[in-house]
C-alpha cells in the first residue's frame, strides 16, 4: 500500500513540477486511528467497552508506577498478539508514556 501511495504522489506531482504536501505514512495513520478508536472504547457508553481490559490500578488494587496503562491480556499465538485489541492497547500505552 505504501508503494501505491508513493506512486500516486509521483503521478500527481508530474515529476516534481508541482509541490505535493508531505503525507504521513499509511502505517502512522492506521496507528493513530487505532489509538483514537481505543480511546473511544474506554468510554463506558461505547458498545465495545466490554472488550477493554481493566487498567493496571483497578486490576491490582495497588498504586503502581504504570497505573495509567492498560494490561495486555496474555496471548499464546502471534495471531492474537497482532489483533486489533492487543496492538491498540500497546500503542495506547506508548502514547501515555510519551505524554508523561
């Protein structure tokens, strides 16, 4: 898909005659969309809220250094590790760390 985007930009710019704005990569746009949807899923009124595991502080009942993150459920297979829920939790936890 990245190649399709690069080729389209090349065709649009007509060999550099027109300036084309820098577009973010498809991967970064997908990751932003996943984190955005996951943040919406954290709201109690969201239909998919039941899929979200509890945060670390509510799961353990103790004050932890990583209490703002969400615990990733254990996964035995790569397929489950690469699923939307696991990847979005991982990305969400990374964005929280970067904000702190």
